């Protein structure tokens, strides 16, 4: 394999003794040659993985506002393997621009230039990575805050700016070990657990960066995620398939807004595929498909079943022609050479079971919290009636000269009268003329009172309808979260049983 050309040399002027009578055409040819060499350097096989990961991470946006992934990967690469920093910077900026995030692209460019300017001044510090992350976090915070102030600052914009900055700092340290592996800094070395988890985090977020790209209507992101889960399930068994499925499902679900369904689908499909790996790759694919069908039918997604099967079939065909070795043997070759391969597998399965159990506890806690919030937000019937009476009193009697007599001295009689009017308006269809016969006493604002009663009743019906819809949606989400928690809990139990056997 040929040696990669550094980007700095690719953009340098051609060396050698200049020709005395060099024409303009030869000068243009030299510039074109330099540009071609620069592009070749960016597409070289040694640095292409860094570029592809940076491009995909630059496209990832959480909740439509939070997108610090590309900058975090650039910082991790620049601090781990400085020779690949320019590649990560260029490809990351291209990914952000391809997603149409021009504000994030401007903040990204400002942060990269700030890093290039202050990097010589950071060399003398004890922990340069912490200083660099703090510096660029300040640039991110200032950039988003300034843009929000230009548009008309709001509290939400400040929260988004702070979230981008804080998440960026966390991602730098999550991506640091994995970025070194992707950039080629850990070749021919044993991979510790932290490096594998960091690389898995990079892979998960990068798959989410595929976005809505599709081929003939089939999601490229889902096919790639299924391919990765299938490969690792066939290579490492049920434990690895389930753990990777949870991670990839979480990344895809957060970017797509369907986290419970995505996590459950990839986790259960990865588990089923890993359980069948002893019978070959096609059995692994069959187990993956069966697990996916179970989840799609459980969540009531039968309309998406054929599309999911087609995407899984494409991923399975890729797995069938992909050569790979068991993942434990690749990750810990020393353990395999010493004859403790089975012990290493059991340790990885125990670790995967523990992590899946922790994720299931998170989903159960979320379900319990949402259920308590839903119960607390539900108004009793008495409160709804009091709200309508208060609305009628404010609209009909707010400026009346007899308000003191009605609502201070004769409160209970006025309250009972308005309550009867509200009940009659809810039950009858006679209209205002029917209510006029019910209003007793010398009320100078009969017409306003009747109009206020009908307005309060209609407003209460509208609000009650939306409260019912919101309660139904919350109930569905609570059921899904509880179901995912139960699935993951059973999944962890199955992984533990397989580890013991």
C-alpha cells in the first residue's frame, strides 16, 4: 500500500527547478496537478475511514438543534493523531454543509480556526485535551449565543447553546480512544475495553448520520445498522448482538424520534441472531428476521413489516459475502493465544448483560416518571367545573356594578345559578333562548352571562378533548417504555444464562 500524502504537502507548490520560459498553460497544468494531488490525498485509503466518519458525524443532528458531533470528532482526532486533523476538519465541514446546517458550519469553521491558532499555545499545558475542549466549547457557546442574539434571543436558544457546548465536551472524551483507532494510531496493539466502547459509540452515531438517504425507497441507515448488528451477532454471539443492537438502536432512534421502537428492534433482533449463530450465517440471518418480525408486530407496525424485511434481506446478503472472524478473537488475540477464549467470552457476555439491564432500568424509570406526571396532570371533575365558573364570572361579571352583591354577599346562590346554567348548556341543545328562561333575578347582563356560559362550555370541551388525546398518547408512550424495559430485562437474563452455559 502506498504511503499517504500529507494534506500540507498536497497543497504545497510543486518543487524543482523552474523552467526559464514556462508558459501560462504549464502553470495552469501545475495548479491542476496540485489540486488533483490534494483530492487524492483526501481520498487515500489510509485516511478515508477518518473522512467518512467525520462526514457522517457532521450530518447528525439531535432534536433538530444539537449537532456537536463533527466538531467533537475533529478535536479527538487532532489530539490523538494530529496528522489526520486536516482530513477530519475538511470532511466534517462537508458533512455539515450537506445537511444544510449553515449556522453550525460557521461555528464549526470558527472553532477549527481557533484550534489551529491556539494549538501552539496549548503544548505546554499538562492536559492539552481538556484545555482544547474547553476552548472550543467556549467558541461553540459564543457562536450559538451570538446567532441567537442576532435573531432575537430567547431562553430556549440559550439552553440549546449550552446543550451544544456541554455535549461537545463530553463527546470529545468519548470519541478520543475510538478516533485514535479509526485514524490508525493503534495498529498492531491490543484493544482495551474503553477503546472498543469508544469505537462502538463512533460507529453508532455515524450510522445515524446517514439520515433519510434511501435506495429505491429503502432506508440506507436501517440497512447499514442491520448489517453491523448481524456481523457482530454472528461474530460474537447473542451478548454482543444485543449490546450492539441497543447502542445502534439508541443512536438511530434519537436522531429519528423513535427511540423505544428502534432500541427494541435492533436489540431483540441482534439477540435472536446471536442465539442462532452456531448453525451458520443463514441461521443468524433467520433469527435476526424473526426477532424483527416479533417486535414490529408487538408495536403494531404491521404496515412497515415488508419494508423492514426487504432492508434486512439486503443486510443479510452483505453479511453472507463478508469475511470476518469472531469478534473476541480480533479484540483480544492475546487471550485467544493463552487458551482463555471461553473465559473472555463469558466476561464479555456478563458485561453485556449488565449494560442491557441498566438500560432496561432506565426505560422502566422513564415509564414510571411519565405515568406519575400523567396522573398528576389529570384534572378532577370538580376542578374543571370551578374553572368554567371562574371563566363565566370573569367575562360576564367582571365590569358589572352589581358584582359585589352577587359574588361577595350572595356567593353560593350565584355559584349555584352559574353551575345550573353550565349543566343545562352541556345537556341541552335549545340554545341561548332556553337559558334565558332559567336566569332568575334582576341580572342586568343576562345576554353577556348566557354568552359567557356557552363560551366556557365550548372552551372546556375543546380543552378536555385535547387533554384526552394527550393522555392517550402519554399512555401509549408509557406502555411502550414499559414494554421495552421488560424486553431488555428478559434480554439481559437470556444473555446471563448463555454466559453461564
